[in-house]
C-alpha cells in the first residue's frame, strides 16, 4: 500500500470527513428505510455495513456505500409482493451472491463504456438535485424525508412543487440555523488555531445550541419533525431485537430469485456509475477496479441481508460529501460506519437533537461544489458532441431519476457519436482547373456502414460534366456497403451525368481497381489550379459550396 492509500496517512482529514458523512448518512438511512416500507433500523444496518464491510473490501479510497434512494421503489414493491420482510432479506443475500459472481467473472469492465460527458452530467445533476431537495429542509419544510433524488416524491409532491409548498411552511428558526451553519462551514477553516475542529461538527453543535435557545419562543422553536429521528432502544435486548434474519425456507420461491436478480443488476449498475464519478472527483486521480468493487458490494449485500439490512450501493451524495470534507483514504468511510454503529447502539438520543436544517446546510455546500457554473462552461467549450449529451443527462436526471437519466444520457451520447461518425467519413475539396471543375473526396481512416447515407447523398448530388477524385490512400477500412455504393456510382450513375471518376488509393482486397495513371493525373491537376474550399464530410455544406461556385 503506497502513501496515498495508507489508512493512517490522512487520519485528521479522514476523521473529519467520516464525521461529516456520518451526520449526513443518519437521516438518509432512516428516510430511505421509511420510503422502502422497511423497518427504520434496516436502513441503519445498511449504512453500518456499507461503511465497515464494503469500506474494508472495496478498492475505492473515497466511495461511500449505504442504502440507495434509487432502490426504494424496487424494495417497496418486492416487500409487498413477497409478503414478508424476512423473505425479502433472502433476496438481498442472493442478490449479493450474484454481484460477487459478476465481480469474479470480471463483468465490471462494462464501466469502461460509460462516456465522460454522461458521468460529468450525472455529477452536475446530482449537485442541482441536492440543492433543490435540501432547500425545503433549509427553510424548515420537512415533509419529504426519504432522501430520494427522484423527481416525483413519495408524499405526492415533486421537486418543484415541494419548493413552492415551502413558501407556505417557512420556519424562521430553521432558516436562521441554516444560514449560521452555512457561514460556519464556509468560514470556520479561515479562523486561526480553532480550524483543527471540523467545521461541520461546529455547525452541528451550533445548530443544537440555537435550537435550545429557540425552545422558549413560539416563533423560532423547532418541532420534533424538524430533527433527526433515530429509534431509541430501551435496553441491550431491544437493540438486538432490531436485527432480522432471512427466511431461508423461501429459497425455492421464484419471486425471490427474480427480486434478487433485479437487485443485483440495478445495484451493480448504480455502483459502477457512482464509483467512476467518484474517481473523477478524487483530487489524487486514483482508479478503482470495477471488478473488485462488485465483489466488495456483493459481500456487503450478503452481510446486510443476513442481519436485516437494506440492499447497498455506492452512493454519490455521501461520496462527494466525503471528498469535499477532506477524506483521502477509505478510513473516512470506515469511520462513518463505526460512528453509525456506536451512536445507533449507545447514544441515539443525542443524534435526535440535531436539526435537519444543519444537515441541509452541509448538503447545500456539497451540491454547489458539484454543479458550479465552471463545469458547464468547460463542457460547452468542448463542442456540441460533448455538451449535448451532458445537458441531456443533467435535464433527464433532474426530471426523472438517476438510472433513467443515465440511460437517456447514454442514448443521446450514442446518437451524437453516430452523427459525428456519419459526418466525418470523408473530406471534400473543390478545385478549379483550366480543364474544368474537379471535386475531390478524401475518405477517412475508418468508413463504416453508418457513413453510407452521407456518401451516397453527396455522390448523387454531384454536378454533371465534372471530374470526381475518390481518394482512399489514408483509409484503413471501408465497409462493403460503401464499396458497393462507390462501384454503382462509378459504373452506372457517373456515366449518365458525364462525370469522370478517378479512384486512387484503394487496396486490392476491395476489388475496386484504381484508375490507371490516377496519381500522375492528380499531380497535374494540382499544378494547374488552386483550392477553393474544404468542408468536412457534410453533404449539406458540400451542396451549398457547389451552388455557390
């Protein structure tokens, strides 16, 4: 293990980051369990396993795993269909086993096919969603508690209607706590000597103290629904009673296996996306093995299912908060898991004093760092084949959910690639000579069947009484369909329009003979004239040039 990944190489920053992630994870774990129709403690179990077990086995230094909002609908449906939570736990165990198998057969390499513009779009969309979802909590409207990033919420609201509803439920006390917390998070580190104490911890303490001060005021006091709500066991036996074990007798149930397969596929895809996104945020630019991550996730889900926890994935909200808080090794995610375990077992009543407004402040700062205007400007500079899929991904995720949005972004990216491929199949050059017009088409290095339509349209619209040079000297591959199109044009269409076709650079394997003396004639034509215009593989631009000359 090198210095960058040694567990104790950044203990101060990792402890601070682990504390921040822990504070964020508590309400998310509880909210996701509530939205999933599962026991509240099952969300805490998943968070603990995600931090300790997956944190230990994972190759990622910064990814944080836990119960995922993207799986709430699947979990809720599965529990209802299977009829019992302990039967559902069996599906979680089997799903984890399937993930482990996927990792062993190296199925994680599918992550290499996720385009960077879609991953960047996902990060920006998550940042926007965090801000939109946390603004109601920041102003004291805490009706939506599931921690979901989906546009449509379980309470019947959607992201934007919840913002409008906030206007009718503004809590002055919560708003003050949010503003004070944000100021502390942004400026605490700039104060000499005291910056050794993590800013988010100071913000949490300040939020608790402010709420205590506000307790005597009817206007400023926060109700219990504005605070963290963790189950409080009355004894050690009560604590142990919160753990549930799977019903293995249901292993022959077909629905159990269908649910397990669904969990394995969805959790694996979401994990691979989030881990790749986390690697892009890593200040040290380290790379996580997707196959090792699938194995770690599989082990984690097996353990979680065995003791009563929800399915687990890598979670980008907690991962990005981990990075922004100064986490640099997997120690931070293991610290977060340890704190979840300690507090759930020993001091849940202390956590229940934390205002949700303070946690909203932490997430608002995290969301802003993910979707800075600078990211959008850089994507626009990269050209439309980068920014169109990027924008499509952002919009789709904001208005649907993570997986649907990623799917739409991937589809738009593929279409952009296909369109770009079709338009770059050749280079067009029109030259004026004393002997008449000469039009030159230089084929690109790779000419696939996707380029057939563009080349066919260009050849069909060439003017009569001209000379056309089709040059394949730089081409490594030409699709059979394109060769057929060129043959048909040379032998049938060109003679009908009195077009002289000169073929040069075609390999013998293509079975299209080069025009005798084509290179000599080409050099002679170049010596007699000059180049008027060059356009890249776009038949519309080509036609425009032909009309102008």
